[in-house]
C-alpha cells in the first residue's frame, strides 16, 4: 500500500496528466473500490460493470482532491466512488428507495435546516447519527439514497468556484477517517470461519489477552498464538487479493 507522501506525489502527477501515476493509484486502491462495490452486488448489474463505475468515481476523486482538505485521500474518495455507482443504479432504475428511507431523508433534511438556523453550520454526520440513532455509514446512505433537490457534490459558492461542496461542509472528515478501514476489515472478518472470527473479535475488539482467549476457547495459549498468526496471515492475503 502507498503511504501518505507517496499518494500525494502520485495525485499531483495524475492531476497533471500522468496516466502512469493514475494507473498506480487505481491499482493500489483497488481493494478500496472493491470493498465499496461489494455493497451493491445483486442489483441486476454485473460486478465488472460496478467495478468500472467505482473506478470512474475514483478518477473523479483524483481530479477533485485538494491536499488542503487535510484529510486522507481514501476518505475523500469513498463518497465519490459510492456516489457514482448509486447515480447509475438510480438512473437505470435498479434502486428502489423504500418509503421508510425517504421518510428518514426528509426528517434529516428538516433537522439539518433547524440545526443550521440555530448554529449557522450544518450538523456533522456524527450529529445526525446520534439524533436518529443509526450508524454513521447509514447516515451517508440515507443522504445519498433519495434524489435530492441539490446534490451533495454541488459547489457551495458557484461565483468563487471554491470547489467546496455541501458534502465537505456536512461531513466532519476526522470523524469518518476510519470508515474505509472499517469497511475493508468487516469484509475480511465476514469471510472467516466462526471460530476464527471469534478469536479475532476477542483479541482485537474486546482486548482479551491470549491467555484469556485460551481459557474462553478451552485451548492452550500456544494454540491461540499459532491460530492468531495463521488467521491474520489469511486476512492479509485476502486483502491483497
């Protein structure tokens, strides 16, 4: 994987027309695009076509990214990739927005306006998550699910052409900077066998020691250590693929 400095260097080259730099960015971020694409399988569109749409969104993210955003490029790219896929599926008629989702959307819009009237700023995704008692990724899904009178990708100040969008104002990128990692990790965990997933959950999500995990699973600490290394290697290989 590219580090932060390498990514910025390739982004600068790609924005200046270096196709090789753009190809390297796409190649190294392929797991990111795939992790998002998998969320839209079984929608009547071939996986390869969804992946190509995701890459279109990724290229748009390359062209529009500004290092002054002070956020990870991968974080910025997520809504661009997802948005490209969703717009195609909506236009193609493959996505039917449920009445409950539409209701959530309009309730959020009402709250956003009330919040802005009181504070002068729109609420963050975290604010909306707390208010409506749903996960932050679900907030983004609801906001993207309905056809909106104004796109969240629309420039806020068309006269100055600042490039800042409604999404940039609404989302506190610091709060969602781990979203990509969580999405990829969730997919990797889902592919594990139940016993392997339990071991990883105990070790890394409940902060259990190997001795404590050994007692829970009724095995030796040595076995836990070996299994853990084996499972982590399997997950790493999965992510590389």
